[in-house]
């Protein structure tokens, strides 16, 4: 089983809050590299998660979701 954290809910939350990724970059100083990490479901720090929740005035589950994939891992 593969377990991943997905940031799919973030994009729904951004839309609901009417905040674009451009606004995150320009107004809130979120780096493009962080947005790339989120887009590709790469790890982020809890400090970053806290910042996103503060900016968006939302809960953690509005930014990420824990997913289980029952497929076997490659090479296992």
C-alpha cells in the first residue's frame, strides 16, 4: 500500500476564497517553488502548512488530504 498526502483540497479552497496562485506569490510572498511542490504532492513543512491555513483562514483538511493507494509499491 502506498500512502501519500495530496494537496488537491488546496485548489478548491483557493477557488472558494477567490485567491489565485498569482495572488499567493505577489501578495503573500509564497514562492513559485513552494507552489510547484504543492502541485506535485511533495512534502512541505508544518510551518508552511500553518502559513497557508492562516492566509486562507481555513483548516488543515482544506489544504491537504491523506490518501491510501492499495496498489503494491514498485520493487516490493
